[in-house]
């Protein structure tokens, strides 16, 4: 096999065009076999095989920087830079599903939040200029979906201003991000895709007119003088050229020879160049090509021949939300849905099918989506913006200054909240309950099970004068956790024995961690430690009943699937201080560090967010209190 002989990019230089075609076929076969066993981003990588080969033939990584936006299309890049052990892809100790600096000097951007690559490229090109590195180049590969993000256009505006600063922008145009790319840019690229091209038209025109007596040559020169207008009519790449960017394309993204020619010309140019490449997501794998929703953008473990899942998926948090949104849509004609290019992943596809005129896909533009939601709310409807928890970070200013400041009734639904695991540091939804704590008026719900998700979503959309947030985990929704009582707006999930007058521990359980918190209470009970378990349901603001309830316990413990800094535990501690309740409080959550990719349960064990770990520490805390009280001298009466 040719692939096994590729230990680094320069090994590609020795291959003929016929061998490169063979290598591309081997890579596709490898990807289908490997990713079907582990799960991962299959469709995007099948589409960039020839493009990645050509990039590494033309550019000299790692001296030249080859960047990917987003990083889920970098599997082929990994294979060509010496990383061909995919057995542990996205698993602990194995390859990351995104570029990783720890893995290779060939990797640059790790965060894999879309639309960032052009900003990176601009900075790297400027650094080359400042340091006089004329033999260093930057090639930024951006998917057409990522070009819907505002950051990309902010960067283009700056890149185009430097006419003599070399930088190659490769637009990987497969008409899709997750699903089909939407918006004005998508329409513009579609026009370019379906046009024969200015150069061929002009060459044919010249041939005809030069054979025309008397008027032929003057007419051709007139047309050539009007080149810009004609070019815009025949192949409207003028949008890019108006910015000051040299445009090459469209190029067949599966023709290695054509790609190399275009990239070589772009590399030699002394300023910014856009190379527009047409690729096919899922190329070479029939099950992916036939999967219209997302062309196997990301798959679990599948059968490589059929593309069908090996295991039947149980009901997920996302599916519960999806079904409830449809019910709400039938009941309330004022409810609309918003997605940032992730209609299927966040579960709004069912709502879109039922109410096609009440769904808005804003592209990969969370900031715009949030502000547009404020406008929708001001106009009299109630928008539900469903987005991954990690991606709401990008729209914080809009949530704060557009939605909250204007008291707009907008509901944000945060999927994949907490530790998500295998997608790595940039995709853990561990920041939302911290950054949203500072937003005045915002109300935040963390449902513990499917029933509570339905109920709290309904409560959220009833709020008309403030932003509401409903956040839940990735994956399968757990069993129902019934309440045994209520204190204020909080559900009591467990009470100590009736004879206990002052329980030892008030355990505040946040969201989907309720089953674990009940397990903690069982373990504490075996140590003779009495525990009350409550689910606040709405964790922001802190329920007014929390402080008096805490005052009736010896210790307060909070457990959340969020960063500890500024999270629910911190908010509860502040509420207790404000109420003058002086009891020890211990908060358990995610440490404020970037977590490596692994299974969720492996990460939870690594950071000590498990029932045995927490019970052990709480037992120690209570024992310390008991020791303090026992060591105090007995009171004397004068």
C-alpha cells in the first residue's frame, strides 16, 4: 500500500499523478474502515482527500502553516503527517478528532470553533512579514459553511487591506456545513459553481471576433477593456476581487493536478489569494452520499458496508427537546426556532418539518442569531435558539447587551452542556453556568430528566421579559428521578430519617447529576451521615428558600457539571453569605482547565466528579466538623 509508505508530507513528492490517485483511493478506504469502528467525522474528510494531498505537495509544512477551519476535516492531514494509528481515534490516549499541537508540529489551531481560521492566518502572515520570513507561507482551508460566520468576514476585510502580504485562502466549497450551507454567500458560491468561467468565454470570443473583418478586433478590445463588468456577468467572483483578493477558480477539488496548479500559482502571488475548490462531502462512500441530512458529517460506530449504526440509540436529551418543541409549536403560533447551521444536531429538524415558515437557520453565526432573536422577541414572537453550550460562549455580548438589557423574552436551549468527552477541550460545555451568572435578569434551568426538560422548557417560553436558558447533557437521557417533596421552587429528591432534627448535609444536585447525587447520599448514609438532596431546577437566580434550608443543616454541598469558578456552587455560597447563613460549603464541579478527549465517564473519574470520590470527601468534611465539636471544652456555669 502506498499509504503505509507516507511518513511525512515530503514522501508525497516522489509519487506520480497515477500513484497519487491510487493513494487517494487508499485513504478513503482507510477512513471508512477506521472511523466506522470508532465513530467520528467521516463525510467531511472523505471530501478533502485530494485537496489535502495537493496542499501538502505544494506547501512545506510545518515551515509553511496549513490551517483547517473547522478541524473536523483534518483526518487526511493527520494521515499525511505521520499519524496513521486511528484505532484510538477520539478515545483517551488516542488521536484527537481535531488538530492537536501535542500530537504534531504540523497542527496549529486546536479550538475547532468555526470561522476563526482567517483571523489566525492573518496573524501568522503578519508575523512572517514582521520577522522577514519571505520563504514562509500560510494556507488557510475554510469550509464554505464557516464563511457564514462574521469573524471570517472581519478577517477578510483586514487581509484584503494588505495587497502585498502573501496568504492563500482555500475555500472548500461542498455546499454544506452540517447540512446544506444557507444564505447570500451560499448563493454566490453556487453561481460560481455553475458558471463556465470568464477566461474560457473571453478566449472563445477573441477567436470569433478576430476572424470578423474590420470591426472584430476593435470590438474585442472594447470588451476586454470592459473586463471587470464582463467578468462579473460571466463568473461573478467580483465580490472577492472588490475586496482586493485575487480569485482563482472554481477548481475541481478532486483533481489533484488541477489543484496543485492552482495552489502553486496562488503560492507564488505576492498578495492574498482565494482558491475556490469544489468538493463533494462523503465522496467515494455511497451510504454517506445517500444520507441527505448531513452526508455522514459525524457518525457513531457503524457497519462499514451499509453505514447503519451497530447499536440502536436510546432516547436522547436532544430527541426529548425535539418532540416537545413540535408540541409547543402546535399550541403556540408565536414560537419560532433558530439554529446556527445545526438544524439536525440540536433537534430542530422536526420543528422545521412541522413549521417550515417558523424556523431560521442563521449559518455559523451565533452572535447574529442572538441579536436577531432579540429583534424577533421585540416584534412579538418568542424565539427558541437551540445551540451547543460551548458555542453560546461566542454570543455572550449579544445575550448580555441585546437580549438581557432590552428585557427580551428569548429562550436559549443549550445542548451538549457539561462534559461531552470525545470531541475534546473546545467542545466541553463547561462554561455556560459561569458566564451566564453575571447576566442581570437571566433565568437558567438545569433539568434532571426528560420530564423536567419538558416542564422547564414550557416554563421558559412563558417568560416574556427576560432571557431564559435550558441546558442539558449530551447523549442518552437517564431514568426519571421523582421528587418526594418541595421547598420553595426546589424539588426535594431525598429526605433524611424523620427522627433526624438537624441533618448533616444539604446536597444541592444540579441537572442530570441527580442520580449520582442520590448515590452519594446512599454512600453517606452508610457512614451514618444524614443527607437532604434537593434539585433547584432553576439554578439562576438562587431560590429564596435555599438559605433557610441550608441554615437547618451542618454542611452544604453543591454538585454541578460545570466549571467550579463562578458556577452554581459559587452563586449558592454568595446567596448564603448575603442571607447571613454561616455554614461550611463545599462545591464540586469541573476544574477550570482544558480537558483532553476521552469518554465522559473517564473524564468524570479523572476530575473526581464521581459518587465515591465526592462521598469520600464529604465524609472527611463531616468527620472534621465532628472532631472540632468534640474537642471544644464543655460549657461551665458560674
